[in-house]
C-alpha cells in the first residue's frame, strides 16, 4: 500500500498574527514554522498503516525551501520519502491553483491513498485537498476521525452536525483528517529517527518538471485573491463582577438578561 | 453572459437546514445590489413540495432536483448534477453553505466549474458590480478580503452558518419552482454505511447560540454534569478546551479552538479555561464572553465582557439557581 500525505507548513499556532507591509499577507518575520496540525494527524494516520500493514509513506508539499525542515520532521517521524514542489512562480496560487500543482505532482506517483488535513490552520481554506480529489476524479472521505483499510476499500467515520457518518470508499481515494489531538496524537520524531531522516530521499521539483506553467497557477492563474487583511477589533476586557458568590451570580444573570439580552 | 445570483440549499431529513435561509437572505441583498435575479438550486429527496417556501426569503425561482439518490449527501452524486445545472444557468455569483457537507460540496463544485472559491465567509458585499468576501484566517486571529479576477465568473462563496442575518420569512411570497431536468446518476465511489445520531439530537457547537465550555479547571468528566445542566436551561451546547478533550473528559467534537471548532455564538461561557491563544482564536468572535476562573490573572479575562473570579465549584451551582429563578419568572 502506498500513501501520499499532502503536508503544508504553517505558522506555529502560538503565533500572534500581525499584518505585513503591503497589507495583503501576514508579517512572517520571527515566525516559527510547523506542520499544520491536521496534516500532522494525516502523517500519524499514515504511519499507523505503515506499522500495521507495511504502507509506504511519501510526503508531498508545495512551498519555499523552508518547508524542507517540515518534510524532514515527517521523515523523522517515520515517513519514507519526500517531494517538495518549490517554484517562485507558484506563489500567489489560489486554492484551485495549489490543487492543480499537487494533482500534477501526484500524477506521476504511485498511490492507493492520499491523506491530508481537512484544513490548513493558516488560511483555513478547507478546499485544497478536496479539489485535488475532484481534479483526479477520486472519492473524497472527509474529516476522518477513524480509518480502516481492507479489501480495496477505505472506511472512515466523520462527524457532521448532530451525527456521525460511517463512509466507505473504493481505492484509490483521498482522505482528509479532522478530529482532535486526543485521537491522532502524532508521534514525536525519535533521535534515531532524526538521524535516519537525513539520509532519506527528498526530491525537489519545479512547475516545469510537472508540465505546468506560471500562467496555469500562481498569482497569474488565480481566480480569487486576497486584496487586504485586517485584524479583528481588539476585545476590551469588560468588567469583573463584585460581591460574594451569590451576588455575583445574581448580577451576572441580570447583565446577561437585561444588558446583553442573550439569555 | 453570466447572470443572476444562485444559492444552493442544504436539505436534510425532509427539511431545509437553517443555513439555507441565511444564504437566501444574504443572496437577496446581493442580488438587489447587483440588479440581478435571485435563483436557488435545491437538491434532495422529497424536496419538491417545500421548494416554493424559499420565496419566503426572497428567492424568485428555484431549480429542483428531487431524487431518492440525493437522500444523503455524497459528493459524486451531488456535484455532477449541480455542475450541470449551473453550467446551464451561468450565474454571476454562487453562494453555498459552509456547513460540514457544504464545505466538501463547495470545494468539489468549484474545482469542477473552474471557479474561484472563498470558503467560510462571514461578510459579503458588492463593489463595482463584483463580489467582495470577508473571511477569517488563522481561526479568526485575522480577516482577509477576497476579490475575484476580472471575468472570473462565477464568483463562488461559501457562507459560515449562524453569522449572516436571516430575513423574517414572508409567507405570502412563494418562489417559482421548476424541475432542473437533469439526470441523477448515483455515484459508486463511496457508500454511506451508517448514520448514528448524537444522543438527544445534540446541538452542534458551530450552530449554537449559547455555548457553555469547560476546561482543565473542571477537574474531571463527572463535573461537566453542571455545565450540561446550565446548557439545558439556556438551550446551549457544551464545549471544551483541548486540555479537557485530551484528558478524555469530553468527545473531540466538543473542542473549541484553532484545531477544533471555531465558534461565534451570542454567548460563550468559559468555565475553568485559562485562555490560551489557540483557544481564544476559536471563540473570540463570540458576541458576549463570560469567564469563570479562580485565577484573576488568567488571560481569558482580557477577552471577557463579564469576568467572575471565583471557584467554579462554588459559583456554577449559584449561577444555575439564578438562571432557574429567571426562567421561572419569565
Ligand atoms: C498545535 C496546538 C493546537 C492547539 N489547539 C487548541 C484548541 O484548538 N483548543 C484549545 O482549547 N487548546 C488548544 N491548544 C492547547 C492550548 O495551548 C492550551 O494548552 C489549552 O487551551 C489549555 O486548556 P485549559 O484552559 O482548559 O487548561 P489550563 O491552561 O490548565 O487552565 C485551566 C484553568 O482553570 C482554572 N481553574 C482551575 N481550577 C479552578 C476552579 N476550581 N475554579 C475556577 N477556575 C479554576 C485555572 O486557574 C486555569 O486558568 C493547542 C495547543 C497546540 C500546541
Ligand atoms: N502548499 C501545500 N502543500 C501541500 N499540501 C497542501 C498545501 N496547501 C494545502 N495543502 C493540503 O490541503 C489541506 C487543506 O488546505 P487548505 O485548503 O489550505 O485549508 C492541507 O491540510 C494540506 O493537506
């Protein structure tokens, strides 16, 4: 079984977001970069299938050279092989552009399953993986909180509003991962893992290698783009209630009912 | 020439989900500003008889695909049908729900139509005959405005549930209903094997108007009974911090934050939650925030409209009593 995990590098979730010069993107100075947490769940899910069924795990990412570090981290966790599409002409791609690049790279790879996060926690677009599935005519099983692979089929559970759906799909398929840290609890890279990762194959590709040109993807090909960014109005600390426990409870209910009118 | 605003509804178990009415209402406003008609595409099983009601929210004409194969959402059945109808209609703007299934549907449909998609939008406007969409990034730590490239029709936006204002339904208005005249082919790539409803038809966090959330300060799973009781009195959903979920006290679907649900209720009550940046990202857009924490320095207080520095085991029972009193008098 071959699994390709789509991995995006994003700012650490601890990051306090500031808007960069130009106002269309964030200030990336002083940012610590991490594997997007849901993609890390996808890596963990793939490695569990490596452990249980001998799956071979490839990491595929698109982004600048700094992404190598995140791919190495996934290799150190246990993935076998890495591919980075690094081309300045792909910058400014919209979701569909990114999906085209990843689909083109996947076109020359062997896979039974593609795993990815349901959303990257930077732009939260929630579309790239799903679009890859559509472009490649693959079934998409979304928001997996469990996964089983057997007899040419993949079965997941996915929570939707007020219910949990069990969904089964034929291979090859694309699975996006949801759930929480508590379920996927990604393994740490061990010291021997880190040593081994240095020798694992990591290829770099350009758009030309994939048969794409700057006009197809990147800022030129983008159908939709960010034109400005803003920070939410800073929430002001409100009032702290005074009095004994009973008085505070009474006052809180009064405020919520009469002032805020939310209960 | 692209024309009209088209909203795509979400239908489950014999009824339109509320978000359908929200996007119809939003679509009405945009259609007026654009000087375009408001259309809807309604896919589902036994949906025909209810489709005209979309007129209550300003829809002029509904294209209906009513088919048993559309009972449960499955991308490979839904998306080709929707794409065929939309290719014929050629609308300028398409609005979809950014519900769980809606997000899946929207991304696949956009890829099939070759459309630019802004996901999970919280505000839409028209400028120079074109859509502009505002959406949160970094779980709400920032917002971005999106625009579409010149001539890149349709402009597609999925809308976050519970954010856009819903018009008061005008039951005197009915929409014209027309069969979309497309064939539904049941996909074979996926099968819904089972649907298990959450106990008691639990209210989903992303669609709840009030959320009572507990963190590590709750000390153990049994103490969430207190929050459940308060939630029941308030018609609220119960949420949790990642610590509470990681400890196994609450199901993962209850987690609020950057790697959990991003929520925007009218009222968020954080109980024994310190207010880590990842948690704040997921709930800071709530209209009102109440924090109950025994540590006056807890960062959650910097975001709270009403702060209560108390031991929650003393305070929550007192609060529940006060809410009961309120509910019995009004
Ligand atoms: C990649 C990543 C993603 C993350 N994503 C999320 C996320 O999506 N959501 C999330 O919530 N966290 C997330 N976190 C975790 C986050 O950093 C915090 O660890 C977590 O939010 C803390 O949860 P807490 O506030 O319940 O616990 P704590 O920080 O331990 O706070 C407990 C609070 O309870 C108070 N307390 C204790 N006893 C009482 C009492 N008797 N009465 C009143 N108050 C009391 C304490 O004063 C304290 O403030 C993420 C972390 C990482 C690294
Ligand atoms: N540049 C990228 N490289 C590799 N995978 C990506 C990239 N962008 C997005 N993805 C994948 O698509 C998922 C959804 O991303 P998004 O649509 O940006 O929220 C991510 O969790 C990744 O698995």
